[in-house]
């Protein structure tokens, strides 16, 4: 490797990159990839378990085993056609520049040291440390080593991310009147559109004195007017909430994403729609990813499973309480606790739902911005016949230490799925929790 061509780069992968994407080593074109032996040691600690990081640890080791040979510890093994080589490198003696500032006992620093030593030995090649740990990237740059985030699954510009809604101004009131007439539809060809509507995209049609709410059909031939309606005692307060409920209640749209800041009603609307359609589904699943604030998972917490996940699922029960309060006048509406006892409604952490059969399920995944793109893909690809999946979250409020607005699974699925007939997305902009909550969300 030391005498390789100048054009090819050397990428040194950190453990968190592999735990984020077990196939990451295949995404560096014809450049060479190095896996520090320290990374393999760390992956060994993640092989057992049911979390997605455990899957990635196991899958990477399997992929490596398929490529394995004696050369993997020397010149490296070709990853595949058109790709570079992958090799495993043993630790190097700590360079004085690294040892002077960083403890050799920390595994991150040993990975940093290997990348740094390789950069010294490969003067004619660019050596880049790839890590999702921003602190390690800063440390690398402090010693003059180039470091980058793993960005193959990043959404490049969230400012242009699909919102699922738009306002269309028309000159004539007559177009709006036709939406309110019998049939309530209007051919797309008659609308003054600067950009074509996507399937299931929602629009506010507005003339000088009138307006109407509509949705583009999945074949992109016409828009159809939609009406405001109460669902499970919950009445939508703005156009975006009306749009969201329409998508949630449409049986022809099996995948829905709803984004918005705190207090916009994302989870409340999804729950209300699920409960209103409980007769159509075998079960309603409501789950959240668990993102501990330390490096210990919930297995270290005292108590049974219910006690461990209670702090994470309590906001979901709070939303159920709101729905229960609003629907108390409906004598036929069951109490949500009865639905829980009958397991018609299942509320839990996402990790405890993995592996269950997702056939004829209304599946709500809350706080989806804390999922990786691979986790989102895993959930959607498990959807069986008659299942509807709803992801809700705020891409600007991420708790996961190695995700951001560009790399989280919720941003990823919105960018990839827009334009598909089976998908709808709505971004909720107006907070409805309270004037104070909305003010705090905007200013603090």
C-alpha cells in the first residue's frame, strides 16, 4: 500500500462507521480501505444482541470472512469489480505527536494513531480517517490528519427536502368553485404549476377571494378536494393537519411520514388515525427508538422490561390520554387501556418489536429522526400485506450521537420516497400545543 498510485486514497474506518452501515467499506469507489485491528476488537463486543448495531457488527464480520485470506493482513484483498482493496492493519507504535496529547489507553486514540502513522508512511497518497464521531474528527485535524464523516447515505440539502404540501395561486374563482362542485376534482392540466405535482402531494388552491384544500391523485392526472374531519375526537386545526389525517386514513397509501417541531401534533394525529381504523388492522403498534444518554443501554436499568422502557414510552401514553379525553362523549369508543390489555394496541420500544410479524398492522414509529437509514429500510421492508407504516419526527431535534439532519433515516426516506404512488409526506409547520410552547419552540 505504501507504494500505491497517487490517485487512489486510503480510507481508515472507525468502528461507528461499520455499526452505522455494515456495507460501508464497499462505498469508497476504487480507493483502498483499511480496518484497524482495534475496530475488530470493538466489533466483537457488539456481535450479541438484537439492536441494529448488533446486526451490522455480525454482518460486517461475515462479509469480511467471505473476502478473507492471508493477504488481508498484508497488501489487501480486492473488494469487488471496480472497487479498491480492503486490509486489516495491526496497531502501530504511538507516534510522538499523538502520544504527547492523547492517552494510548483509549481505543479511539489507537485508531487515530494508526491513521496518522499510515499518513506518514504514504506520503504520495491521501490518508483519510472516516468516523461519525465529531470529537475524533477534531482530534485528527488537530494533528494535521484529514478526517471525514461517512456521508454515502446523506441527504445533501435539507433546505430542498420535500415538504409534501404547496400553495397554488389561481386567477379565477371558478377553478376553486369547481372543486366544491359535485365530484370535487380538477385536471392538473388546468392548474398554473411551475413544477409538476408529485403523487399524493397536497395543495392549497387559492384565488383572490376563495380557497380549497386538495390532493394530487397517485396517477398525477387530477387533484381532488379534501374536507376537514374529526378523527377519534381530534379535530385538525390547520391545513397541514387536515392533509396529514387524509394521508393517514387513505388505505391506498401504506407509507406516510410526518415531520414537524414539538407541539405540531405529529404523534397525536397518527394515533388518532390508527385508533379510528382499528377494525381494519390486526394490531396497532406504537414504538419509539431508545437512545440512551450514556453508553449503557436499558439492560443496565433496574426492573422488568416495562420499567426499563417506561421513560421512553410515557409521551405516547400522554397522547393517548388526550385522545381519550376528547372522545369520552363517544360511548362506543373503548378505553385505550382495554386495547392494551387485549394487545390490540401495543406500545413499546422499537427494539422489542423487531422480529414480530408485520402483517395487517398499523405501525407508528415515533421519533424516527433517531433511526439510521438502514433501520428505516429494515422496518419498511418487513411490511406485510395490509400493513401501514407511519414515521413521525423532527429532523432538527436529534438525540442520536452519530446522526444529524443529513444522515438520519427520516430525512433519508423522505428524499428517496418522494414521487412514489404508495407514499405521502406532510411537514407540519404550526405548533398547536399552546401559544407558549410554540413561542419556545421557535425562540429557544
